[in-house]
C-alpha cells in the first residue's frame, strides 16, 4: 500500500521570520499518529531553506526545494546546485512545475536534465506535469501529460523511479480557486499509472506515488485523497497557513 505524501510549495512567499514561524507551527500542529499515515514535506524559497531547516530540526517534516540546476558548479549566475541543496538537508526538489514551464520557459529536455542530476545526487524529485485550460477543453489532457512524462523521465531507470514522486497539476486549477473534481483527478492519475506500467513494470507502477496539485484545501482534501490513485497532494496557497495545511494533512490520517 502506498503511503500518502503531502508537500507544501510555498512558492515566492514568506520572509525569514514568517517562514520559520510557519515551519515551527506546522511541526507543533502534527502529532506522531499523522506521520504513520502521511509523509510531509515543505518547500520554502531558496533564501529561507536554512531558516526552515533550523525550525524543523527534530521534527519528521522533510525539507524540499522548488528548483535546482543540472550542473555541479561554475559560472551559472543565480542558479543553485544539488550539492548546495543537500548541504542544507534538502531531501526533495520540485521539478517541472507549471510556473517553471509556462512562466519561465523550461522545456521537457531541460527538466529531464534536472531529473537526472537530482537523482544522481541523492535528491528525490517531485516531478510535476499538467495541462493548460485550452488543452483540457480540446480533450488533449492525456496527450499533454503523456508527452511530459515520457520526455521528463527519458533515461530514468526503474531503480531510480523508487525516488520519484509524480505530481499531476492541472494548470487551470493552480491558484485559481478551481479544483479538478475527485473523479477528474482519479481519471488522470489512473492514466499516469497505466503509462508508468507501460514504461517500466507493474512493481514500479504500483509503488509510484502520484500527488494531485491545484487549489487543494481542507474542505476537499479527504475526498481527493480517497481516490484509489491519488497518493497525496502538492499544496500551494493553503500550505502558507498552519491551520489550513495541518487540516489538509490530517485529512489523510
């Protein structure tokens, strides 16, 4: 049985004080029983990773980053390496998020390079995929998601897939207040699992965790998590409030 995995993507929010307070508040709001059912991670902005790492010390909440570069070091102004993230005790890194794809122009090929580097460095990618509203309305969801997964996972081995989480995030539901219905989420998650089966094998397909992302909140978390192929949530805005994020996590218990 797949253990649920709920991660908070803080995006470009918080400051040093509020990031630390948010991390401390979340750690205090969750008791030991939660972690038996749910793996929890938070992904703050790069500049507050150390503050949040300090705040989470001694807790069972994992630390993740929102992006990484595919080179070890060098003249790459503004970029951050896997070794730097590991140095700050990061376990996870979000790759392929729609905002990186559609706002900052990251390609499937670039995301694939980052996937390879992260895995080779011992980081666990949260690999995000999803369609635009126009693509859903044109019935292209399966085609778009299939292409993103096949290109993003190109060359990734079955052994490496044990450290990969896939996050399905319909772009039209991110930060809009709109949410895919649990049935819509399940449909795409099931298609993703079938694709992983085709690309790898049954053991990998059965084991890979597929998160849903897109306006998840305490009021809809339990219903989403109740679907057979929804193995967790990648939470944006609602992860910025202790009460809301803790409520979402507790919905998985």
